[in-house]
């Protein structure tokens, strides 16, 4: 095939193909129940139409509104009326001029679907915007070159105000995870990745800073590679809590290049806590050693008050290294009845027992003892850190590295549960707040990546 017609999408990419792929990101999904898409061209002219054969030019500043009609999708705001069709594509030009803030501004996009930080925000999307029917509403897909997408990812996952070393490390992880394409979460949908924590965060390019652009340019095409020259499936998470988790504990599979790490200098007391077990769990979560701990993601290296400026714009600043949550017995019962499929008949809770933990103390198997209306005792099991986090908080528990303090009444029923926990996220791979701590301490991106991916090396993907 001539160069021009060769496929450039992510599915045609391999470590040997050596081209920068284009990626399709789901920005508005069926589940968002979005009835209308409002967008405005910003710093860019472009074209709009059902496809390249029937598009009309639109000028910078044009405001479009897309809704469903009897005959497909109807576009309002175009200079020349378009026939309603099965989809609408808005091409903003040039596709890679994100540095100049070119693209289409889309209103009220959901960010943080289903997590405690869910919000609606405006997003500046470069490249092509495709709108199509989905469920009862609309879906919006953003088609962008991978490097432009990465500029958006690193400034959504963390803030563009972070030090260059953090943004470079984050960029290489995000690029690697994307290129590795091992999880097929959206295999049946018309996009490659969604724009949210389910995959990795992408909120357009409106918040990209010169430092962030520098980080993308500086690392162009660089990825984490395994010893067999495959791209590492470089998972990452917000705050490990002091010890990183193994992919085996979280997903039940080994991932080349990823492994356990202690997120602190070699002489820090947290080194002695790994692995965390039932025996040292309390010491790990609340011990006196914490006062002087130099864990990179801990408050002595990254003070919580400073965190606001470094986190993503949808993140709430808070205490993530160590935290606690308290539920009344009634609230906990309500939560578990709604979250755990086989607990709908529960009328009282008697015990919560962690059956299995990973090295970072993350519970990966939880047994719940409960009684039904007839007083019969039953036991339900949650079999992953994800299921445990989903069940123990109405907006997703920060992490499953937790200890329980239960108060019971005379009948042995739980009347209060206090959860004491460490970290935010699954804890596998780069610890984002820890990497920030390392960057603030003067480490460069290569050192940061060696620390979090001890089994990987840096290589060029294109
Ligand atoms: Zn996703
Ligand atoms: Zn950490």
C-alpha cells in the first residue's frame, strides 16, 4: 500500500511498525445519557459532515449543536444545511496544533464516572470529533494522534503544574500502557479507549502547560519495554501507601516489567514492613514510624496542602497516604445489600474477614458473614480488590489496604465499622504521588521509572 492509504490506527501498530498511531477515545458514552452535544470551534477552522465526501467548511468560533432526529443526527449551527445522517464528524485543523489551543470546546462532559470524584467539565478536544447515536442518547468519539492524546492524559491524570520529571515519567507510562493494549475493556464499542479512570484519564488539551508539552516532546515515542522487546503494560495508580502491589494480587496475572517495590529510600523504616500481613498490618497503617517516614508518596515528602496544585483538576485534595472512613452498621448493611449481588436478603451483619492480602496489605478476598430474615447465617465472598472497594463505599473506597474496627451489639450484629486505610488505587506500577515526591526531591524521569518498573527498560516505540 502507498504510505497515504496505509492504516495508521492503533490496531495496525506493533513494536516493528514504528509509526505514531491514531487513537479513538470515547469521550461521551451511552451510559452518560447525553441528549445533545454542544461544541464550539476554538482557535481552529474545520469541516463538518457525515463523512469526508459530504462535509462543509466551518470557521473558527462556529457553535454547533447535535441532536437525534427521526432520520439520524441533526446538526444545528452550520452555515450550509446538512442532511441528517447516521453520524456527524467534525474535523478541526490542524490536528496536531494542540499547543496553540486549537480544537472544539465541548460542554459538560462527565469525568470520573462512578468514582467519588465524578464531575462535569468542559473539554477542548483536538483532531476529529465523531458523534453517533448510542443507547437513548449520543456518543462522542475523539480521534487524535497518540502524542496529542498524551498531552491531554498527563495533564488530566496529574496537573500541568507538576515538575517536568513527573510529567515525563507519567507520559512514558501512559504511552506504554496505551501501546501495550492488553486489556480489551471496550472491544465491542466503536472506540479504542474511554476517557476516564476506567482506562486512563483524558480531558482534552485545555489544561496543557508548556512544561507538559515539553514532557511529551522530550519523550516522543519512548516506551517501557520488557526484556523481550514487548511494550510493558504499564499500569499506574495515585498513591501506593508506601508499598506497591503485584499485578498477580490485583488481576491474577503476571505482567512482565511490573513488580513489587517499596516506595521510599533504602534506609526508610517502611522497608521493614514489606510484605504487609495480618501481623504487621496495624503497625503499617498507624505505627509511630509514620512520623518520620520518608515514603515518596507520604506527607513528609509531598505535604497534603501542596497536593492541590499537583493533582488533576477533578481530584479533591486530601489525605491519601493514610485515611479512615466510618460507617454505621445500618449504612454498611444498606451499602452491601445494594452492592453485593447475593446479599439482598441480609438483615444483619456479623463479621467482615479478610481472607487474602497482597504484599502491600491490599485485601484481595473478603468474607462477609450476615444473617437473613429467619436468622440463618450466610457468608458472601468478594474476590478482588476492585469488588471490595466497590462494596465498602458508596463512591468507591480509596484502596483495599485496610484494617477493620468493628463494634457489635449484644446480639453480635455490627453497629459500626471503622476502616483505616493506606493509599489510593490498586497500587500496581508507578505511584503518581510518589513519582511526584521523587521529582520534587530532584530525581529525573529515568530514575523514577527504574524505581517503579524494576523489570523494564526504556526503548523507542516509534
Ligand atoms: Zn475505559
Ligand atoms: Zn507510593
